[in-house]
C-alpha cells in the first residue's frame, strides 16, 4: 500500500505547479512583493560582498605590510610584544634564515628590528614605532613596502634615511628631504639620538603604519640600539600555492628546533581578527533582521491570498486535502516568491559585485582620509563569491517560507464547513 | 444490499455565544447503495447541516453517522480528510473549480490526493470520466473558458473520478438556467444508474426534486416526510 502513504497531500510537482499558477493569479501583487524581496536580497548580497572584500583586503594589507604570513620570535617575546622588548632579540644571522627558508612552503624570510622611539622635528616630539628593515637583502621579498612608497624613494643600505608613514609626516609637518631626529633607548637603557633624512613617504592604507611607524635600514637600527647582528623577529612569507596551516606547522617545528617561537599572522593579529569577527557577526545579524523585515511583505501577500481563496481551501479539504497539505501549499507559494525575488536580486547583485570586484569602489570620495576601522585605502573591491551568493539566495527562500508560516498555518486550521460557506 | 450511509438519531447543535441552536434534532435515515435522493426544505430546516454530516465535513453532537459502514464519530480532522478523500465526492452550488487548473487538472486532483501514483492510470481515468460527462473536447480548457453547465460537468467528473461511495451535491442547479439544470440532473441520474454511485442533493429546486427517486423533506431539523418514487419521474 505504498500509495496510502501519499494520501491526503499533493506531490511536489503538483504542489509547485499549483503554487506557481496561484502566484500568477494576481500578477501585480506578486511582482510588487517579488521586487521588494529582490531589492532586499540585492542589498544583502552587496553588503556581504563588500564586507568580505574589505576583510580580504585587510588581511592582504596586514600580510603585505605588517606581519607577513608568520613571524619567528625568541621565546618569551610574543607574550611581551606590546612593550617591544629589546632584551629578547634573536640573531639575524643568515644561517638561521636559510634553515627557515628550507621549510617547504616558505618563500622568503626577512629579519626586522622593531623598537620604541620618539620622532622630533625640532619643535614637536611624537612617540612612534621604528622598524629596522633588511634593505639590501630580503625585506622586499616578504613585504610590499617598495610598492607603498607614494612619494620619494625606497631606503638604500648606505644612506642615512628613513621612510615615514604619510599620516605621521603630515602631523610632524615634514616632507621629502626634511630631517627628523630619532630618539630611542638602547638595549642597555642609554638614550641615543640620530638625525635621518626623510627619503620616502608611505601610504599603505594601514593606519598603524601610516600614522605611527617609520622604517630605517636594519644595520642603522642595530648600531643605534647597540644590538649588532640582532633582530626582534624574522618575518616569513609563504609560497602563494602553499597550504597555510600545514606550512605554519612545519615552520613551528623548524623554529622550535632552533629554540625559537613561530606564530602565524592570524595569531599575531588575533585582536584585529576578533574585532573583524565581532563586526561580521553584528552586521550579519543586522542584515538578517533587515531581510526578515523586508519579507513581511511576503507574509501580507500570502495572508491576502489565503483569505481570497478561503472557499477554495474548503473545497480542497472536502476533496481530502489534509490541513498539513494546505499549509504546504501556502508555504510553497511563499518560498516561490522568495525564489523568484531572490533570483532577481542575486542576479543583479552578482553583476554589480562582479563589476566592483574589478573596478573597485572609491571610498576616498566617501570618507576622505577617515579611518573606517579596516586597513584599506582609496578603493574597496567587492569579493565575488559564488557560494556566498547562493547562500544569500537560499536564505531569501528560507526566510520567505518562514514569513509564510503564520498565514499558512492559519489557513490549515480552517474548518472546511466554515471555509465553504465563505463568500 | 449495504447502506451507503446510515444516520441514527443524529443531532447537531451549534453554539452561538451562550445560545445553543439546534440545527438537526434527531434524524434517522438509511441511504441505500445506489440511492438518488433529494433533501428538501426551507432555509434553516437543517438540510445543509445534514449534508455536511453526510459529507464527513462535520461530526454530530449526538447520535451516529456511518458512511460506507464506518462511523465518523471520534475521527480527527486529518482522519476525516482521509475519509472524505477515500469515500466521498462533492458537487457545489458554485462549482468551486480551481481557476488556475484546466478541466483535466481539476479532475485529476482527487486522484492525486488519494495517492494514485501512476500517471498513466490517472490520465486514463480522468479522460474516461470527462468523456462520460460529455467534455471530451474541452479537457484542456480552464474553468473561465467554460460555461456554467460545462463547469458543473467538470465538477461532477471530479466527484466521480475516484469512484466514491456517495456523492453529495449542495444545490447543484442553483446557478444554472433551467434547461442546463435539467441536463445536469439527467447526467447525474445517468451516472447513478451506470456506476451505482449514490447521490444525495440538498435543494430548493422543484426540478431536482422531480428527478429524485427519493425525496426527504426536512422541517426544523426533523424529517417531515420521506417519499420514495422508484422508477420515478426522473426519466424524461
């Protein structure tokens, strides 16, 4: 009696056909509702793509200008990293770097010496972070600093120069060719000062760098801080095709063998990532709430449709359609509205997202130089992600069905006698 | 011969606020298999209530209703729906076809609800019954493309396609002109004779009463008269 199991309900094909034709009964109402859904889904898709794009750009920025894919420290440095302790340095020796570069998946390494300093233009003095970078060697293989020089030139090994963040230069009122005094405490606690010429200005889009960091040749920093041949960290870039987790695992092993401590960029930037994650959660909740509100139109449409077809519902019940079958019919109509509106919104959204993923959105004209909370600048590129687009579409279908739940349940509870008497 | 339906001292009382309104006050009737019966009476006499009870759309507040030898008392809404799907056909005053479905699709609906899974079988049965009611050429039209009489023919086909024990028709001719009404009654009488399906009508229409082989008159929720006219005037 396999047919008995299906008694009292309509098959999916019949249900879908009936739902589709019922929606076409009042085409204008259906279109108006579908357009509402489409606009909501379009905004959802766009907001999601923008959010993902900003995040991806932020992560690229952090990797390119701040952390690389991983950093290797002396044991104990990481826990105290906020203080930039100089007494926990490591040897910048090429032999160590050769060993790290031998780890499969690692592309390049660069020794850096990070220190606290005061920058003075003669009248004002600002606390900053100074970084000694391996100018003649490998820093440019790990980081993208040369590409971020917006004015002037990159550092040269034998020149007493510095690169300075654009925001910092503005605050200090200095430009190319001006001289600044760097004041820092050496490893031994003595104060040391050196005058350096501004040879280049940086614009990375990363506020931490642009507004608070200057770069000097590594040898100069080592000399100034009385740390010859030393560094505070070795930054590591992975090969583009390397699997991040596996490479990091191998790097950790190699570092541990050398008595050192390797940390991935996600760990080094965990505060920022936590912030990003919190923002993402907040925005996702806001978007889902927004979409739900937009889908109240679906509730109204299905409510009206069910009311108009009260007698028909009674007839279907007389024919043997169970209450659950009635509910399913109206849920199908709501879901179909979500499917249609969602498809239109997703298609238009996909086109817009694909375009902005290539051409980018000029945020400078919206925000000027304002900090938007992410290390990005000038242009935001949306992330075109087919999975996310599909998710947004299916979310619309699910929420539209959810929005139909109340009117559908109401219709399913009708008394057939009352329903048939309805005029 | 078994009865298509049996009512034993059936009572139905509606509650309107704190008021109890008796609609049917103790009706006992046996509807024999193959009956062609009209229930007549003025408005408020209880004929629609009686038809709803016979149609398992409603359950009595007292007494027993048996359809196809099975009592309807104690059945849940869902079981009642399944019961209607299996045993009962309906023809309504206002036809009540689904406007977005063709005649063929409207008639197919009860078979789908009954769980007849084989498409070819459904198609064959739908086409046969639509041919029987004289709509062989109009199967793919929608209700709006059919006349009132044609729509009621579709409704009759829809009621008969699942071969029910009993077809209930609530004022089936009320929205038709008298010539068409006569045709519809003759069609139902013919199907009744050919298939042996029992028909029960509620009506005001003398024409329907004239076609019936049995006429039950109700008054104030009670049977006032029960008149059998075997071989009756229905054959014109």
